[in-house]
C-alpha cells in the first residue's frame, strides 16, 4: 500500500507540473496573432465610423470609443482610420451648429442665457469637451518623435479641416491654428512631410497667410520672453534691491504694444496651451530656424496687395481657406488708420453705386475679415519679421535672412527703416555678414533716406583678400561701384579705394585682379584728381621729406580709416606689376589705364558685369578656344637630358638649380 501511495503521489505531481507549463507560441503564430488583433481593431474602428456616420447624434458615444483608440492604439492604419472618422463627425456637428457657435431655437437675443439643464445644452457642452480632447490628441501626435510621417500628415490635414469648420461656416479658427503652428515650430517630433504639406497646400491662401504671420509673431515673442526670463533670473542679492525702472521710450513702446495686442490676447492664451512637453521642445535656435522656414515659404504679398485695401477683394484675386472670398461673401475690415473723411467718402460712393437699400442689404450679407485687408497683411508681415530677428538666429539662417531682406522683406514692410539697426549691426560685423548686409543698407539709403555715418569707412574695411574669393563677391563689387559712382565722394576716399584695390590685386586670383583693374579705371575716370596716382613715379611721396627711404611706399594698407592711409600721397606702382602679370588677360586689361581718363567724352567706364562672372574655368576656356596665328616654341641647341639641366640655367634666372 505504501508503494502504491507513493506511485500515485508521483503521478499526481507530474500531472500538476504538466498543467503548470505555459504554452510558448512560435514566431509565425505570434505574427499571425498580431495581424489578427490588428485586423480586429481596424474592423472595430471601421464599424464605429460607419455607425457614427449613419446614426449621427443617436450614436454620438461612438466618438468616445474612437478617441480612446487615439490614446491606446499604436498601429498607424488604425489611428488614421480613427482620425478620419472623428474628422468627419466633428465637421458635421460644427456645420450643424452643435459645437455652440450657432444659436439654439429657444434663443431670442444676444443677452439671453441658455438653460444649462436642457438636454440640448448638455449635449453641446459634452460635444465641446470631446472636441477639445480630439484636437489635443491630434496635436500630441505631431509632437511625438516616433509618430510616422504619413500619420502626422493625416493629423495636420484633420486639424486644418477643424480650423475651417470649428467656429462655423466661413470663420477661421485662429486659436486652433496658432496652436498648430506653435507645435510645428517648437516640437522635435514634427516630420518634414508636415512642413511640405503646409507649404504646398495651405500657405497660398490669404487667411492662412495672415494667421500664420500672427502665429509666428506670437511664437517668437513667447520664445524670446522665456529666454529673457531664464537669462535674467535675479539672484537673492539683486531681488533684495530695487527694480530698475523702464525708460520713457520703452514705457511708451510697451503701452503701444499693449494696445495693439489687446485683440490677440485670446490667441496667446490658446497658443500657450499647445501640448508640447519639455522633453519634446526644441531649443530657441532651432525654433528660430523653423520660424524662418515658415516665413520664407509664405508668399511675399497677397494677390492685389498693391493699391488700396479694397482692391484685392473687389477684384476677386484673393483666395481663402474658409471659402468666403470665392463665394463673394467677405469684405475687408476697415483700416485703423482710415480717417473719418475717407470713410464717409467710401460709404457715399457705395450708396451712389447701388442705392442706400441695396448697400445696406449687401453689407448685412457680407462678413468683414481682417485678413482681407492689405494694410493689415503688411502690418502683421512687418511684426512677424521683426519678432523673428529679435531671437538668437543660427549663423546659416542669419546669412539667409540677409540675402532675402533687400528683395523680399523690405519692399513689403510698413516701415522698412525699423530694420536699420539690424542691418547696421550686421554691416559692422564685417566679413561675409557685412557683405550680405550691404544690399539692405543700399535699399534703405537710396529709397528710404537712411543716413549712415562713417559708411565709407565700413565699406573700405570690407575689402579684404577674402572678398575676391567670396561666394557673393559679384553683388558686393557691383554695390561698391554704385556707392562710389557719385562725384561728391571726396578725392582722398576714392584714392584710398583705388590704392587698396591695386594692392590686393597683386595677390588676388586672375579674376579678382581683373575686377580690381576695372574698379581702378572707373574710380580715376570719375575723380580726375586721382590721375596723379598713375603719373607719379613709384615710391615718390607727395612730400619727399616724409619718405623714410628711397622707393618706400607711404600708403598704410593696415589703416582702417581711408582718410588716414595716405593714399593720395602714394602712387599706383602696382599697375606696373600687373602689366607683367602671368595671366595674359590681366596684363591685356591693364592697357585701359593708358588712355587719357580725364577726357570723359572719349573714354567709357569698364562694364563690371562682364568681369564679375569671370572665373578660373572661364579664363582657361577662353584661352584654349583662342586661335593663335603664331605659336611660341622653345628651342634648344642641345636637348636637355633632365628637367633642371645645367644647360637650362638661362631659362630659370634667379633659381638655384
């Protein structure tokens, strides 16, 4: 009995162990199981979407289940299906006015208070809460690093549909759009495909352009304020002392900004609620980079922007994302700077054109929008660029900004002189930055009356050996030639530029030496008093007593002030060296200086545009394609047996072989 009992106990323990073992599926079985789960989840989402589309308000709770999929599911196909279904649902309820943007049937005026206990109001409040959850969840998909690009594109498309329909037909949801732009600019996880979508599909609309500029301005100001708070956090000793009072100018500027920003306070509060966590937030330099990319992708001006604020809307050249312009139901809002007399004349013209009753009926049907006002577009364009330039900009973006300012930004600003400080600071930096800033300075000086003290001193300092090899040297020399074309430029300044060009031409590449020779020719022709530089013997100073040695040049090439470099007392002996230049094109161009440059009727200026495009490859191609009548040959009575033979000493005078 004892043996049978032990055997029975052993069998029972083995059976328990077999039951306790877990079944481990194979890789194929796990894959099939995951596919089955994904298909089931997708079928569930499709079923909920179909019932929600067909049932409407009766099955509105399906939206809660679909919102749960946005948080719980990790599958791209399931998430895209859920976003699409929710997008259609909320577009329908917004068009029906169920989001609270249209009065209920029981409302009888603006001051009527809805009954919070009624089923209709409870349903609307519930819808607004679900809509808030929906927009927040979709925005979060844009800020997460591991979100696929196609899913982010679908999320951005759904948000733009919400922007068009959130506040009713024909009203642009600026708050939601500002949150979207803030996430795009400040989040690490946004894929490049989302920016491409926004640039190609939406930014050409006038309303999208206006509110994008508004969002860029607010985002830049918020980023700058956060940076200032971090940098200027007061210590305990500083906080114990008195606070520094603002200057009257800053106080006036703050008061003006408070008045202009009163209308956008709600937009700023909504932008601050963008769901971008700290670990997903970009540094301020990268934020500035994204803001610049957005500004560069926007149209420089809206169609019909030239002229009065009503030209574009009356001609029908504007396009809007909300669709009111195409329907002819939008009109530009009145300018804040419009005088009462102009307003009365405009209203009188409208009444005379169609009669008082017709004018009142048309005004009642039309909606007024600030984005349809061209002056408002220019104003917000200026504020957006000024806010961007107040941020710490990376070096590569800094140069791109300088390249765009003179052609794309300054002509479209309300007051371009506001960029004078930025361009002056850039010009004082010297190097490639100063060269690029010269274009903007030229526009401000010639078109907006900017007075820049010591401008020619800065221009003189920009001419360095690196200038002849810079990428943008053509535009720089063209502008320098324009600035020095005036006959009011002092003779000592023109002589300093000519002398410095000649000195740098000795070590410049052939293309740079040719530009220098042409530059010298034009300067001397414009300023005949500088002709003495060519006639004076090399090394002979104006006052021989000041020369410390025979053949010494009194010109100080290291002096940064053209009035102190003593160029007028020197001579252009460098031209004699350039006549024997190893490049035949340089030596041939020096012959233009042999003419009587004082006789302006018989001489013409050298066209710099032809020489500015010259390069090593162009000179080589020109020399190879040139047809020679006589070809020089090297003749040796006894052929050399090696490269540096004793018999070849006459060909290498001054060389130690």
